[in-house]
C-alpha cells in the first residue's frame, strides 16, 4: 500500500510539474504570486475531510491510529483557532468509523459516527457530555444519518438530517430529533436510546424499482425552515424536486418539480441569500424561498453550450459557493481537455466563474480557465478585491474580483482532497499537500492577501 501511495505521489508530481504557467488561450505568461504566510499547521486527516468553520474556529477529525494496511482505527476531534493556527483542544482518541459530520451550536459540539451513534462534546474543553444511539420506534432499526446532511436548527431545538433506509418504501426523508430529549445528567459514556421522528418522506416512485424519492443534497436551514432537493428514479430516468419544510410543525411549506438538468452530483448545491434560495448544479436556479416560485433559471443542455460559455456544471464538492458583494463565485470541472473531448471552443471554457442575478436574469460576469492542466475542485475565497482558488493540479490562483483576470499563481501549492477553504479576519486559509509525505498529511496554511 505504501509503495502504491509513493507511486501516486511521484506521478502526481510529474503531472503537476508538466503544467506551465501560460494561459492556453492567449499564451500569456502569468506572474508568480508571493504569499505572505502567517502560520501553518500540519494535520493528519482523511483526504475528503471537511472541517467545519464557526467564526474563528474550525472543527474536524484527525487520525491517531491506523493498521498496517492504513485502515483507520481511531480518530479524535480537534478545535483549532484560525487566528493562531493552534489547537484550542483535542478530544479523547476513541472515535472509530467517523462520518466526518460535525455540527456546533453554542456550548456543544455534535459529532456523528456510523451506526447511528452521536457523541456530544463540550465546546470549551472537548470533554464528552453524552452518548446517543438513534433508533426507529420499532426499537430494532438504526435511524442512520444519511451523509452528508445533518444540521442543528437556528433556534437550537432540533437536530435535522436526511434518512435513507435503503430499498424500503415510504421511509426515506427528513428526520428531526428534539435536543431537549437528551439527558445531560447521565454519565457521558452511558448510551441513551433516542427516537427521531420522520417529518417528511419521499413519494413512492415505482414498485418495480422498489425505490423511494430521497434527499440528494445537503440540507440548509433558516429560521426553522429546512430546504432540500430530492432525487427519484422513474421508468424514464431520474427526476428531482425542490422543497421547504417547517421543522417545528412538520409541515411542508412548498415543493416543486425542477428541470432534470438540476439533477447532478453536487453535495452542497443549495444556498440561501436574502429572499431567495439558489440551486447550483448543471443548471442554476433562483427561487423565492417563501413560496418556491421561479425568480430566474439558466438551464443549458449540452447542445446549448457548444458555442457559448457553460454557466452550470459544479464539481462534486462539499464546500459549495462563495457569496460576496452581490456575486456568486464557484468552480467547475471544466479543463483545457474539453475541446479535445467535445466540440467546445477553448475560449468558451472556464473553471472559475462569477455569477450575478440582474433584473431576474442569471448573468455570467466572467469565467477563467486556471492553467493548462488540472481542474478546480474547491470553493473560491474572495477578499481584498481578489479571488483565491486552490486547484488540484496548478497551484493557488489569484484572480481579480471584478474582471477575473489573473493576478498571479503560487504553483508550489498542491491540493488533492480537501475542498473547503476559509476566510477569517481578511486572511485566506486553505489545505495543501506535502510532497513526499503520506497522502493523509495536510498542512493548513494561513496567508495574508
């Protein structure tokens, strides 16, 4: 296994080194961006880990033990200060089979493990406060949290998540757990059996397939309303819907069909901004969050973007989009290889995009293709008039916020797994790989623009 990892690292290095710093379309040399590094912190984490930011802290899992085949045996939760790059605390090393799901509400940290287990930690110290087992009312079936949708409502009353019992009818949907049911007077290691309620379930689709409509995105919440997107399989293919539910009274406020182009693979595809709910997929839509009515949509089938820029097409990441000053910034899986694989022209291709809603129309303000190889798989971070994009194969790119023109690139930065980047106190914080080390070694790096 270690030989394979070493080979992957070597091949990755060769691939990355083969990328030059010239714009493919204009053959324009790109300046080297000099980062003003403030601090670094080396962490040993899974490549797909997504530490959660709450103000100036991030919360995540780090590996403490693995076997000779590099199978993870034990992990612990950490809380890290983004001002200093130092640990606030590290929990006991006793987690196994984590789902990398962490939520923070006030003085408590909620940690979901596999098999319906939930640990609750003290936010100040990392000490375990309670151990929960989620079960259905039959007392036998585990009420799994379907990765990656899990949140605490803004009033702190409920833990809400998507549930998938797999291949049973009328049981896939949205669960709520009353947090007041947790008894914090009991010993922290004493397992409490709690029974979440199914407050919405998908409609039966086709008895032949024996499959329900199920949640197909991370849930988002505002003022007790949870917004969700679904997927369902019919005889003629897959279809998708968008909906909103009042968690307190378990009542659907609205639900509507979406064009099939909105059915993609983006985990974090929903975004609330002012009065609207946005959906970022192969298509992009803006809907009134109170009634679900269409404000604006941009739906492009493949034939629609052969001779013009593609607006949708987000990659499969958990970080989603970045909103700043009336604009959305996001990345896609488009690369310089697209003209070879399709009939698209290089001038119409970009993998970093800036979008705005103007007069109820979705407008692509600019797009840029980062380098001659590699692709973008992370959320951009916008600060100081600049857009920072940590790409898989071509370094840390810095673009002008208004025009999308390249300011420079730090090609020493490589990233092959951590999608989430952070902004705190005007500083940009991102994960980078360490060449020559285990692929699970990630260095959290803070730079001042």
